[in-house]
C-alpha cells in the first residue's frame, strides 16, 4: 500500500482479495431480519445495497468506507451516507433504502415480479408493492414538472391524460394547474425547512454567488446561490434566495438582503467567500460583510 494515496473501493477489495483470498471481494448478502440486526452471514453473493450506494474510502483506514446513497443524489435530495467496513452488515443502509425509497432485497432482480409490484429498480417491479394514489401521483408530477421546467398547465393536457389512462393507469385523472402550483409550493417549503436544519448542523464553510438584475418586465431581482463540499467530499449547490428586490440596489441594501438570507439558513458564521461582479454597489456591500463576525483571514479571501 502506497503511503498517502487514496484508493478506490475496487482497488481496496482487489488488494485484500490477493492477501486473504477471493472471498474478500464479495460482500455479504443477508435477509431483512439479518440486516436489521446488522449481522453477517456469508453467502458468496454481492448484496443488493451496492446497486444504490457509492463507496468512498476513508483515508488511513483500510477496509473502511463512507457509503453514499446514489438514489438520494439522483433525485437531488441531501444525500444520506453511512460508515461501513468490509465484513460488517448493511442494516442502516437497507433500512434507508426501504423506508425512504421503497427498495427491498426481495424485490431487486426478481424475474417473477409483475409490472405493478414496485418501483426504483433496474427492472420493472423491483421494489415494494405498488398501490396507485392520486395524491402520490400529484406529488411526483410536481417534482417532474419542476425538474423539467414545464408549465403548471402540463397536468391539464388531454393528450397526457389519454396516454396515462390507456397505457399506464386507468384511474389517472388530470391535475389542475392550481393544484400543481400548490403542491410545488408545499414541496419548496418542505425542502427549505430540511436545508435549514441541515445547515444548522453543518460544521464547514460555504461560498456564495449573488447577482441583482432587472427583467424585461421591469421586475428587479436578487439571487443567492450557496456552494459547499459535504462530509463525503461531494460538491453541492443550492439556490437559497430568489427574490424581488424593490428597494434601490445600493451596497447597503444588497448587504441587508444577503445578511437576512445567511441568518435564515444558519450560515452567518460559516461564510468562506462571495463571488460578485465588479459593480460598485457589490464592492460597497463587501465593506459591510467584512464587519461581520467569524470572517476568515481578515476577509482577504471574501470577495472573488
């Protein structure tokens, strides 16, 4: 093993396999009860959980990893991660898959599942039993419309309704644009609350980018985006403010908006840097930012 080098999970497993036998390359597959207990029972098979987790080696601790849920990453949620070492069980990881994503050991890879038996698998029917719910459908449609940047009127499409009823779900009913808008706002509030709670326990620093402009409709806006590296060394970014700014775009007013946003998201004492353009109002804003507490290196790195 080379000192100071970061090894990939595959390199770790290959290294230990050559030293202690090929069974080091294969993790333990357990039933739900064994996983709940965190036990280990060799079966010669690779556990289903590795379809949905990425292993990140822990520096200076061979055979130890942080396992990051790729399902959370793909649907743009704050990612769950768990400590794991070769030879131990997968209880916490399997419970997360089951409780948060509906993925179970019995459903993954089964050749006898029907089309309506589940979801979230490489094969149709790879998760928990499926029961159609109009409310659940609206929740997922709101997420889909937001990610694809579609109009709220998308759910009112007659063609979409015919497609769903004839090909997918006879019980499907179109979604009113007001309903879709209300559910979108509810999702926004839920995710905002989750992000505020996340940053309350975050012990790192964040970088901000911000800008102000006036739209073609003569509406003035201010946007703030936060960037950070999470505990598993993944780069994250979120828009934490996108507001109409009716007051004048002076340095002090921009600072007040920025400070209010930082306070709201528990980031006031976790600021590393801010990326602004070179407008005079932004430069003046930085003068006020430098008066805040807990600014690193006397603010030499604040303005980018």
